[in-house]
């Protein structure tokens, strides 16, 4: 393909449907606001939505307090940090999934399917086993995610002529290996002091969310997210292939390394604060692509907000469906696996 045609495909994608995009954003923002209100009001200790709004607005101005002290504690100290943590995690995972699908040109790729989440979980479990819960979990989770991604890329053929499912198969191999080592770690863990917390952490949960964890995951997600969103036009170019990216003046290897490093930063922070949560990074970008289009300059911001809404819903269901809290990783897997099966079938059918 000529440089002119490549630039036309990159700089001038298909004519955007401006009105449709505006409507989609308005609906998404309104939905997110409703989800936030319902989540803060719902739970074993129900808080009237009007009181929730008053409590949130009380931080902006002083006024008459029409709510109880218990309601304020539940909203401000329990549910709000948990909701913000879930929003950061969902937004970060969806953004990472969208970028991975773009740079590898594969709609079946996500942090879970490519092994990044499994590698981060392995690093986190190793840290818990040898150092206990603490800062080491974040560091080891980052190293594990980076090592898993490096292994997947090494298994993939470097000439760019691999079949569409090669990357997914490589991710399955790496993920299976990491899961096996995680299983070994849980087998040798102390059943009284290490195993219960390790297992609950691996299943994924925001039960331990507090303002400290909000700061931790928020800082890493904001840094990594700023890099990914700032380079989203480069993701468009990388999605054309390495040869065309070079013709347009980019260094594909360097750009891909920066993007993968930012993804590792977000995934490791997510795993450190909430354990292993899958399917968000696979499902949400595909839904966003269906709604807003394939241009990553528009799709990635939309997927980020959609991921936050999706995760808040999943966490609200996890803590309200039954008296005993369900690990949120189970909720996302129940929703994500049938969608993944549909995507897999569509890709295989399209390749015939």
C-alpha cells in the first residue's frame, strides 16, 4: 500500500457519525451517574438516594444535615472508596484491552487472554508467600505482568504473518503455566495465615477497598492511562501493521514497548488492590467498538468510561445478590465468557 493510502486510512478514517457519537456519550454519562447513585444507595444498609446526593453535595458546601451519622459513614467511608476503586480498575482494564486489541490487530486479545493478568497474579502470590501483603505485591505483580507479556510476544512469530489466533493460543499457554505456579503456591502456603487471604485475593474483590487503595490504584491508572490515551493515534497506526507504521515515520517496536509498559503498570496496580479480575479488558472494548466505531481516538476514551460503569455494576451485584459477598471475578466471568465465545465464533467464521 502506498504512503498516501496509508495516511488516508490513518488520518481520515471513515466519516464519523457525529450525532450518533454525541448521543452515545450522553447516554453513557447518564447511565454512569445512575449506576453510581444506585451503587452508593444499595446494600445491606440501604441509604435513600436523596440522602446519598445530599451527603455527596455536603462536601462542596455546608448545609442542613437531613441524614444520619450512620448513613454518612456508610456512604463516605465504606461505599465511596470501594466505588472509586472499582471505577479505576474497570476503566484501566478496558483501556488496556482496547490498546492490546489495536496493537496486535486481534479482537480476542485482552489482559486476561494474553496472560498479563495471570502473570501479575503469579507475581502477587509470590510476594504474599515470601513477603506478606504490602508494597512488594505491587512490585512483583508488575514484574509478573511484564514477564508474561514478554513470553507471549516471544511465542508469537515476529514476521507478522501469524494466524489470527496465534496470540490467543500463546496467551493460553503462558496463562496456564502461571496458573499452575499459582496453584503450587497456594498448595504450599500456610493454611492458617496465608492461604485464606491469598485465595480470596485471587478470586477478585473490592471488599478491602479504602482511601489508601484508591490513591494507589488511582495514581498508577492515571499515569498509565495518560500514556495510553496520549498515544491512541499511534495505536491507529500500529493497527495497520509494522511496515505501514514505519512508512509513516513511527518506530513500531519502541511504541509497542511503551504501550506494553503502561499496560503492565495498570494491570499490576489492579491485581495488587483487587486480585485477579478477568474479561473486562476483552468484552468492554468490543462493545465500545460496536457503539462508537473502530477509530481508537474515539473508541478508547469511550471504552474507558464504559469499563468503569461495567465494573461498578459487577461490584454492586457481587455485594448485594447474596448475604455473603460473591467475588467480583466470578460475576465478570459469568458475563464475559458467553460474550467471548460469541466473539471467538465470529472471528473463526470470518476467517473461513
